[in-house]
C-alpha cells in the first residue's frame, strides 16, 4: 500500500488514493508529498527452485 510523508510538516498519509495526483498534496500545509511504498522481496527466476518430473 502506498505511503507518503510531507517534507515540510511531517504529516503521514497512506492508502491507494495516493496513486491519484489529486491526493498527492498535504492537507495541512499544501506541500507536495513524498510518496513511497514498502518494498517486499519479489522472487526472481533464479530464486525459484526448479524441479523435474
């Protein structure tokens, strides 16, 4: 789930609405939010075990 922080006042936001540009400004001070998303490990093809039948 996307998360955001205001670089000016430090307010914290989270939710899918942050993917919409309309919701990417701080409601407290009007500054553009720094948007980030927690990244989990995504399996790469080399990470997967291969089995043969």
